[in-house]
């Protein structure tokens, strides 16, 4: 005769303040989850000339457990502009410049970005069929948001759930010792 096994699901809210549980969860977040997600963000900017440095913070509350990965360093604004997008804006000549802005231009649509909206990565980041152009001011057309965070969140959701579920199992076993 076949048997059916049921796994009881306990309210985790009751366990979150136990020191053994918190210790195991923090170890999983610091040792597995944060490095994994930082590596995922590093892959996105692997071929960038001005790479940001990524760091992470863990949060453990009675209602949720999560990790926040964020850019730091001198190039964090560049990452923010790419991932969140920009509106059309003028690029004025800086006072330090020698009088002209110089850039490659081949017309609208001639730039092949290294990244694209929706998680497309690996473009050349160059202007095709362009020539050197000089101007006092440029009206930048803006760029579409790349939404790197949501792409990574979608790709790594199952991995994160599995890793944290295993951490909960280890934590509950630690309590029973």
C-alpha cells in the first residue's frame, strides 16, 4: 500500500529571533547569497571601461529576508544612469574643456550599445559608420532603462529560494541540537 508523506510548514516568524537560526541565516546570506549576486552584477559590467564596485547588505526581519546589492565607488552614477535610463538632456561644454566636445557620430541609431533593455548583454559599444564630430553643446537623446536588477531578480529567483530554503532547514536542525 502506498504511503503519503506530508511536510509540516511551521511559521518562521516564531523562529527568526532564535540566535541559532539568525546565525545560520546570516552565514548563508554572507557566505553564499551576497557573493553570488555581486558576481552576477560584476558579469554585467565586465566589459565596461568605467566599472562600479558592488557591495551588499543583508536584512533579516520577521517578515522578510533579503539582500540589497548596490554600486559604490567613483563610477556608481554611470551604472545608475544605464540601469535606470536617462531623459533627453543637453551636454554643455565643461569649463576645463579646450573649447569643443569631440565624439564619434554616425547619425541616429548608429551607436551599438554594450547592453540593451531587457537583459541583452554583449554588444560592442561602438559607433558604426561614424566620423569624429566637434560641437560646443550636444543634445543627448537619452537612453532606455536597462533594468539590470529586475533581469537578475528574474533569473536568480529559483536559486535564491532554494538556497534560503536550505538555510532554513539547517537552522531548524541547529535548534534541535
